């Protein structure tokens, strides 16, 4: 299956670079480009891409609002949106994830992580630039260990093990390889952990691990 991608960035040079990277993948195709946020929303409705890559600072409509309209709780037909930006402010990350983003990358992350983010979005995962994940977890730790979202016995021993690996930044495929289970089984475990802890994404799982002092 070919993953259809819409690019939204006001810099043409960025769109050209992303298109070269993504179109070079055998299972990916850039089907449209938007130079501002409003055009991104309009093209998304018209083209129905599998994944939208959206910059934050764009004319007419910023990427956070684009994310909310396309992937947020009120979106009629939610889409997978990965925010790709130069600006790694914690406020942007939190807002993007709250608005439904399934990934948050810094533009300097490089082509490999860009491709991985698209594939992760298609697999139902949330990929965040490693430096941002560390920053988010550091914020939790510096603020004092937050109260656990659920008691420590909320997870089985296997689920706790899975959660620890998520906190290390591992993908479902990497978790599967580590525990000798399939990536699909790992994905099911991660989904169960998110449901039990009532968190929206993998950062929430990682924060729970840190908050309970369960990191290794």
C-alpha cells in the first residue's frame, strides 16, 4: 500500500526537500503541497491523504490550528497529522499532542526520522524527536514526580515492562524484537497500557514511568 502524504509548509525549499526524501521511498507518495495553513485544510479535505506533515508557523492558519481542525476531538473525519517544525518549545509540543497530532519532529531530525514518523503514524504510533522526549520527561522530573495516574498495580508485569521500553523511546517493532513478540502484539500491549493509564500517547506512558520511579 502506498502512503499518500500532504506537505504543509510556507517554505518552498522545505517542501522540495521533504518531497525528495518521501518520494524516494517505495511505499510513499507526496500527493499535494500547501504553502499556508488554510490551504492545507482545504487540500486535506479534497485529497484525503493518509498523513499530513504540517509546519507550525504558517500564514493564515498556524500548524497547531491545522492539527486541531484535521485531527482534534471535533474533527468529523480525523486524519493523521505529524507536526514538523524548527521550534521545539514545550508549549508547542503539548498543544500539538492535545490537538491530536500523532508525531512531533524537529526539522533538523533528519530524513530517517522523517520517514519513520510517517510510518509510525500509519501504524498508530506517536513518534516524537528524541531530544523533545527527553525534554518533556525532564520537565516532569524537575517539577517533582507527579502523582501516578493509576495505582502501581494498574498494569500487569508484562505491561509494566512494555511501558518501560516505551519510556526508553522504543518503537513497537523494537519492543517486539526486545521481548521476542510481534510488532502487532507490542502495539496491542501499548494500546492497553494507554487505556489503563488514561493517557493520550507514548509520552504519557513515559511520564507515568518517570512519575512512579520505574525507569531503569
